[in-house]
């Protein structure tokens, strides 16, 4: 069965693990006119300082809606592209493009006020020692920090998420980079301790614990849906790539690892922030089923984040389950009504061949209409600010140098952002 991950299966992982990482602590205060800090008050995002959010000036303690884009490449290029953190479809000239891409492309041309930056656990930590990533360690972390700083300086809040991890367990069958169904006990805790320390003093950064959690648990204990949520939050069970995508590689039996639970990671982040005398960052905790199923989110998640700086993360593609306003009203809106923000921090359209309805923009217009009509309004962040075609994945650019929109889905995404912010 085709899944949404398949369009990224061309990015194969060939890494195993080395324990060694570079940790940064950002100590510089926010620049005047730069992106404000972000916190949560009730079910809304609120600024912690005055600044520039996208194209608009904002004051401290102002309720805001975050709408913007994802940028893809840094979650895989460090593993299997020669000596590069970025994919040429997003940053053709590497670090020289940071200012142009964020200030001109994302803000001026697309009116984004947030950018999501998917990260690779193995590249951030530079693991393993016997076969480290082609571009890992300080080369990788410095590039990410510099991009975040440039984005913030140009009025963009930055979300960083753990997109790819699990080290050798993920790589052995040459399976899809995007298939990371749960955080791993090998390195995910260390990854988030490092990331939290790195951005401890930067309130314009949001943390997303893991990209698209699927159903943790290998089925050996007959896990139910509630069992999956329990494992997702507490850890302790095993999960496998094969449980998500199937295994076509030589090992066949699957790449299995032990799940690191959300609760322990949230605690580690808060401890790292406190140790660095940093801010308490907003944490996005995704739903299951590729971050699309949030039926049980309220039952299981909030008990682990007593400081209330928590939002529910949603992914919306049209080859999975919850794709209509009827479902959104019955499963997502109750979270909003219960006093927690929800955000569609990854969404896109797929060709009919790839399981979607076609990249016409019609689905995007439906989602935007629903999100803008909620109270408070729900933010949406389009995948992806890259120039690959819709048949290879939902890219919104026809050119990553002029930042022109792809026809259909890309044009609808740009129109949505420019019409409202």
C-alpha cells in the first residue's frame, strides 16, 4: 500500500551511530524588530515580546496565529548527499541563501511568519563513530543554528522537529527516511537535551517532539489504540519500520528499536532549559497515525505537561484518515475547545497516483476555509518550500531562486498566506 512517505523514499539512510555532539547555548538577546518570543495562553499562541512577525509589527502579550512553510532537505541530505546539510531544491547555494530564502522568499514573497525545520537526530549528534553522517556534528548544528538565527532576524518564528532518527535500526533495510514511528531510546533523549540547551535562551523557537508518530508497539502484545498511546507517552515497548512501511530490503524482519516516551523527553527538555536559565519553550506533541489521529490526545497527553506550554500537532494529507471538516470538527476542534492550541504544522496535496486527490489546490482551499473560521483561528504550515514537483512530493515552489509558486497546490498555498497576513 502506498503511503505518504514513499515520495521521500529516494533519500535512503546509510548511517550507524557515534556518541559525540556539539551543544550550543544561545546567549544573545533577541534583535530589535526580530521575531517575538512565543508562549501559550489558553488555546492561543501569544507573544512574549514586541517584534516583527512576518510582515507585521506586534506588541508583547498579543495573540497571534502562526502560518507559514516547512523547508525540507536538512533531515536527509546530511546522510546520503555529499557534504551538504541542505538539498539544492531548497537552498541551491547552501549557507549563502539563508538571507534570501527567509527574508525575500518566505516573508516578502509568501507572507509566512513561521518556518518548520525538520532535523536529523544522527546528524545533530554525529553518530555512530564507525560510520558517521557525511555532514554531521558541528557542521550540521552550526548550519541549523545559523538558519534559525537568520529566520528569527527576518521575523520568522522557527519550529524544530525530530524528523529522522533511530540510527542503524532505521537504515538497515534502506527504508524510507520519513518512516520514524516513535522516538528511540538510543539517542532521542540526548538529542532533545542538546536541542533544548542549544536554543535555551531563544524564545522564538518552538519544539516538536517527533514528526509523524505511527503506532508504537510491535503488535506482539496485541496493542490496542489505547495501548499505542500509552507506549507513545511512557515508552518501553518496541517498534519497527516494517510495521509502518513494510520491509523490502535484505533483512526483511524489520528494524526494531525500543521506544522513548514523550513524558521522559518533556522532562528532559524542561530540565535542560532550567539548567541553562532559559525560557520555557512551547512544545508541540503530535497525534498518532502520521500525526493525523488525535482522538485520544486529550485523554493521554496533557497530564505530562503541567506548565501548559503545549500544543497539539496535526498533519493533513489526503491519503490518510481525517481529511474532511466533519472529522476535523469531531476530533480536532474538541482539543481547541478544551483549552489547548492546535496547529496544522505540515500539510500538502498529492497526485492521484500517490493516493491524493490531485495537486489542484482544492483540498488546500477547503482546509484554509475551515482553519480560518475557527475561534481562535488555526495556523497551517505548508510542505514544502522546495522546488520538487508535486509528483515527487508536495513542493510549493516552481523555482527556488525566484520563489515562484507551483501551479495548483503551490498557488493555493501562497494565496492563502498572502490573503490573511
